[in-house]
């Protein structure tokens, strides 16, 4: 069943979210600061995803015949074993033919069997959308949901402490490289060229990567988080980040990292990232965080090599057809 009554288990959701954050990350931020940031993000998300005007905009943007506007709202759903979750409908890459249920928070951890059953229940709760999967968060300390039948990894969350990375030994670079700041986003045309060339060479990633628009690009530039990679006077790549929040964790959010095709596979990504982290202002944002596709093994290895840590990831559990 679902309910529109005020939530009775808010503190349980917050407790679960806090425990999903690795201990080392909580220590980096400080337990109190982490709890406050997570709580602020949680209530901000709740307000936005239950606000009538926001729901109407969402329903207008993603219209489906016969689906009432209220169905697009985040809702609390009750599960067996006195568990509850906050869940809402999403569309993969904003494709209306690929709906899925996204779980924002849980009142407690679920076992693998409970997750399978809960996925069936949530698919039924959102049956008007015919969702193909339920997306769950799986912390590293939990049982790995990717082992479930039909489950696939979506995005992994990689987090690092910038000062710790700065103090580590820089990965060796096969070429002399220079990072140049781009405070006015003048490299956007080059970024677009590199991005389009990558997708042309790797079309299977077309629906799994999101190209930054000029506004996002400018945001990185204005925050001091946009740099070009120069090799022999040639712009060989671009790396960008901006202050942001992921799962209630504040930090420098990685937005883009791309290399010219001719420089790929030469071991430049790790030294470029390490050099980039030397440039970021850590006074208010000591962490770097970002998502990497679970299937993007080279990028995951690079992030770990530089000094970021795998904090867990989102997993799609296929629903019965």
C-alpha cells in the first residue's frame, strides 16, 4: 500500500542514509557536518519531489496517456517486515519507453530475497507506468545487489579527500602535460568536438553519457573547476568539476573528463586527474565526488588509482514482465 500521510519514519530514513556513507567519508566531513548536510539534502529533495508545481512540470515533461499527475510524486511505500521506502518514477535518459522506479531511501537494509520481493511490490505500486526495473542504492558494506538474477549495475559513486590525493605520489605521465584554467568557458567548442568524436567512435555509450550544455560548462568555469589539457601546444583534453551534492555529500562534483582519441590508452587520465585536484579550492569543498558507469572499467580503475574510493552504487533490479 502507499500513503500520502506525513511520514512516520523520517528518522529511520536519515539513519539508513547516514549508515550508507562509508565511515572514512563521515570522518572526512565530520559526523555532525555529515549528518546536517545529509538532512538538508534529504528534506530539500522531499520538498521538491512532492511539491504540486514540480510534479506538474514533471508530468508535463514526461506525459503518458491516462497517467494522473499525482502518480509522478515521490511516495512512501510499505513493504513486508515493517519496512518502508521512499520511491518515485523515473525515465532512463528521459526516454518515456524506459521507466523505472527509483528508491530514494529505506527505513532499513533489505536482504537479497527481500529486495527481490520489494521490487515486485514496487513494480505493482507503479504499474500505471509499466516500469522495467527498480533502482536501489547498494553500499559497499551491504550484500551486493548485482548478484541478483537479472540485476545490472548502473552508476558507482567514487569519493576522495582532495588533500590526501594531493599528498600522494603523482601517477607517472608518459608525456609532458599542462593544465590551463578556462575561466570563461572558451573551450566549449573544443569540448563539443571531443565529445561528439568519442560518441561517433563508441556509439554504445550514447545513452549512458550526458553531454554538458553551455550553462553547465560555464558553471564549472566560474567555480574555478574547468581546465584544458595542453600537450605540445595542442588541446588534448578537458576536465571539469563544480561544487555540488551527491547523496547528501557536498564536494567538488566531477562533471567531465575527456581526451582526444589520439591520446587515449596512453596512461594520461590518472596524471591529468591528479594534477587537476591540485588546482581545486578545498576551503569549503574538501571532497571530490562523482559517478562512473559500472561498465566503465578503465575509468573506475583510474579513479581508484588516483585515490578516490568506491562508496557504493545504484543497481537496477529487473521487474517481472
